[in-house]
């Protein structure tokens, strides 16, 4: 009697790789990580850009005030102050301040030492500590508080040390 055995099926090659769903999961995780990093970087850039724009606008208000003082233009200086009830700058205060001709020389620029913006239900305010850099090489530190109304910054106070 002859035994007949059917031929063995061909050997299946062993797959040395991971199951397909594991590879898809790793790829999706990597893509998610890349997208999160990109969004974080973009948000950081937007925040940085916004702060630079705000500091530039604030420094311009201070320069405009210094220019008004150099010209002894009380009306131009008064126009830079906020209309808020907490602002108490008088024409006499400005005249006394502008009488200090040494303080109101030509300003080349400002050097920001500290900067703080805060927003609450009463509005957005900024407090800066900065130094005026005069064209003749002199410097003058000052502190200023400003209020933002709409897209514009207004002085609330400015104190020279």
C-alpha cells in the first residue's frame, strides 16, 4: 500500500517587521508632534511680534512728548495724555517741567529697561522703565505709565529720575 501525502504548502516567509497598525500609529504620533511644535513656534512668533509692535508704539508716544517739551508746545503735550479721570496733569505742571531745558534736549532714542503690559476689565495699561538717549551722548532715566484706548497708547504719567 502506498501512502500518498499531499505536497506541503510553500513556507510562508516570516515577517520581521511590526504590524502595520503600529507603524501607522508611530507615523501619526510623529506628525502630531511636528504640527504641535509648528503651532507653538507660530504662536510664540505672533506674541513676540505683538510685543515689539506695542513697545515701538509706546516709545513713540514718549518721543512725541519729549519733542513737545523741546518745542515747549503745551497743547501738543496735553494731547498725548489720556482723558481718564485718573490723569491729573495741569498746564502749570507741564510749563514747570518744560522749563528744564536740560531735560528736553534732542532725543536720539530710548533704551527699555523693563516693560509690563496688563489687561483687565478697566483696560490695557503699560508701565515702562526706560532711559532717554540724547544726541549729545547724555542719558536720562524715566518711568512712564500708559493706557491703551482702541489702537492708541496715551500717557497717564511720566516721571524723570
